[in-house]
């Protein structure tokens, strides 16, 4: 049986130390550490949107660059977009690149102790 977009996202988020999943606002969200800081959210046609995607934290300025350069893959998501989060259309990104965006999002909220666990 083929992996669903949500299963794929769960698999990649599970690679991050102490990453947990919690349903919030009717959707799976992914959180870092004991404090459960949100770093990503799955969106399946959210409020009639045409995409199955993930919204994730991003460094300042990255949203603007990605959306401008590749609007067919990246967008400014509702609610969290004004805070710089990026929307990523899951069918248009490979695992390696998605893993990089999720890791970057995770590191924006992870404690220093958790971040050190990601170092090679």
C-alpha cells in the first residue's frame, strides 16, 4: 500500500528528537520537546484549499524568497503566514528537501539540548 502524505510527514518528523504529534485545530501538528513547541502542521485541503501540504516555521525572510522563486511549490499559509511560516505542497517536494525544511523548522523551536542531538 502506498504511503499517504500524512504518513510521509509523520515518518520524516519522527526522525527528529522528541518530536511528537498532537491534533490541534482539527489537524495533525508536530511539536518539539517536553514543552511541545509547534514547528509544523499538516493541512489537507484546509478550508477548501487545493493542496495537501505542510506549514512549517522558517527563518526570517525565507518565506518571501521561496514563494517568489517557486510559487508552484511554496506559498504563504493562512494564519501563520504573517509570522513567516512557509506552506509546502507535499507532492511537489522530495524527501531530502522536505527533511531539510522540517529540520530547520524544528531547530527554530527546539531547546539547545535537543538541537545538539541533531549535530552529526
